[in-house]
C-alpha cells in the first residue's frame, strides 16, 4: 500500500491519499488539488514533489518509495 500525506508537502495540511499503486496515489492527489484547491494546471515539478513523499505502508513499515 502506498500513502501520501499532504502535510509532508504543505505544512498544516491534513489530507492524505492511500492506494495500492503510486500512480493511483498521484492521481488522487492531483484530483484533490484541482477539486479543493482550484488548481487548473498541476506542473510536472509538483507531481515529482508528490512522488518524492509517497511512502510504502506495507507490513506496518513506513519507508520512502
């Protein structure tokens, strides 16, 4: 399982996404930016910043992916 905590990118943010694949976590994070934050264009550097903060939550371990 993969997980992205928005607070790891935006201090104070509490939203998170969790899914089986990194691609699905990124999709959900981008959807959240568009829907709730009014972002019309999510730049590739923002996607990379999201990917850098995705952790693997399998077996109770939190390691960077």
